[in-house]
C-alpha cells in the first residue's frame, strides 16, 4: 500500500510543480488552487509512505517520479524542447527509481 501511495504522491508532485509554473507567481487563481491542493496531498502521501518505507528510498522515488513526469509533460506540451539526451537521462532517472523499488 505504501508503494502505491508513494507513486500517486510522485504524480501529484508533477501536478503541483506544473501548476506552480502556470500560476505566474500565484497571480492566477486556478493554477494556484491546483498547486495548493496537489502539494498538500503529495506531502501527505509522502509522509504516509515514509511510515513504512526507508526515508531515503521514499524521498528519492517521490522526487524521481515527480521530476521525470514534470519534464515529460513540459516536453509533450511544447513548453520545453525535447532532445535525445534529455530522454536518455530521464530513462536513467526512471531506471534508478525502479532499481530502488526492486532493492527495497
């Protein structure tokens, strides 16, 4: 259960990071609201997962999922240029996250 909550929390990290960028310094209401809800839910899920998973592993997986999805979304939306090197490095992050899961 902790792993599932951690994965969802990592996805929510990508949501709040994207919403933060779109909030334009908290001047736009809808993205600011999404940011607030997503960051609270993401942190609560991370805290829940850390009750049973090692702190270092949980945090690294949470950040890895959030960072990877944030960049993938930005590339898909066209707000960040895609390149072969970026994709290779994203795959390395995902591989690291999978490795942490398999070694726990």
